[in-house]
C-alpha cells in the first residue's frame, strides 16, 4: 500500500489497531485540506477526532456539535466538545435544536428527527464555511446494527448499504461528502484506543435504554443470534456489508437521474423488475421525495399497468402517467 500523502512516521501507524485501520480509507483525503467532523462527545467521535489530529496530522478540522436538547447533560456535552476542540486548536461550530419538538411537528420518531437535524446542521455549516466534506464516527458495530435493522424493515440494496466509507448526501440543495473511516474498526478497538491514551469522553445513558431499537439490537438480538448459531455473527454480517457495498458501487448513481423530470414507461417495462425498482427509487430520491420505501416504489411501478394513472406519495407528492411518461407533481 502506498503511503498516505504526508503520512505520519511508521511508529505512529503502529500506535494501535485503530490507527492502522484508518490509514487506507484516508489515502484519498489530503491532510492539508479543511474538513468538518461530527463530534457528539461520545467515545467513538472523541477517538476519531484524536486519531485524525494527533496521529494522522489533520490539523484543519472544524468540530461540529449539535445539542439535541434531549438530556439534562446535553449542555455539558456541548461544553465538553468545545473545550476539547480548543485544547486541540480546532475550530468549533455548535448548534442546538429541540429535537423532541421537531419530531412531533414532523411526525417522525425521535431518532429520525435527530438524524435529520444533524444533517441539516452539518449542511448549514458546510455552506457557510465552503467546506462540504465531513468525517463521521460510525464504526464496524454500527454498520452491523444498521444492516440488521434495515434488513428487518425489508430494505433493498440501498438501505442495506446506507453506511459506506464515502457517500454523497444532499440536504436541501447543499451537497455533503460523508467520510466514515472507522467502518473497519470495532467498538472494542475504540475502547482500547481510549484507554491507551487516557482520553475522556461523555457517556450517554440512553445508550443502554432498550426502548431504542438500536440498543435492543446491540444488547439483546445480536447476543441471542450468536448464542443460537454458536459463532460471531457480527463478523459475518460485516462481511456481507462489504460485499453489498461493492455491489452498490456498480449500480447507477443517483446523480445520473438528477436532471430527469420524467421516465419513459416503455423503457421501464422493458427492464427487469429489479431494474425498475432501482431506477424508480433513484428517480424519487433525486427529486427529494421523502420516506421512499418498498411500498412507494411498488406503487409507482403499478403505474406501468394500464389502469391507475395517479398515485399519492409521502410529503404531498404525486406520481402520474401520461403519454408514455411518468412524472412527479410537487406538494402545493
């Protein structure tokens, strides 16, 4: 493997498994450039920030922290992240959103509303600073839990590969490049890194709350699967995610459809069912139709039949068939 441009000394790369595993995913991201980094104050993001800055020489990091207003300790979390940023000489961008109120207004789960709020915050900072690449601290265990969660929801290839090392996301009209260099690093390796460097972090008590689906998967479902099957299912699921990510990379890119106002029904009818579903999903996503799932894609596919010529979609959108074309009507 060729060395990272301007890479640290070999002794640095041998500091821990975490640092060794960071080297290859970061080859395409020169350390002299500016990047945003999402830091909650928890163990994962603290380890990523420290590893990038201390060992790998990323000095132009802008630390982004959004206070969800959901816990009594959230203000202290924000102060901790701000102080950590100052100690490293990194710029700090903080924000606050009452996520519970947003979730109620948008009729979302708390987790979904929190995720949307974070990306909206990242996009606002990215646009203001002219810096659209952001490091995120999702790791190997997150990848396993996300794949399993989406599999149980009946997701397709896009849902099963939602955590990729590098991906694009548009929030409003603001593009973001999401970089997740820890996807090959396990939670145990992060804990080892934190202990080795005696790094302080903030513990979120809600991480043990079984009312949150992810926590139930982590603490109950995955251990039960391992007990039933007699082996480490996390490694197997992670390998599946790797295979599916490569498959996803070979599929059409959403940006290829960004200028398509409509789709040809003849072209779709001549495609396979899998091809129809893939193209329709990308088309809906390229127009920012919200909450696109299996049912929505199948409803649009139903327009290829000779009967119904209009269907309702989430967020007040509609899809119509007219003169051999499928087109979308925006919410009024």
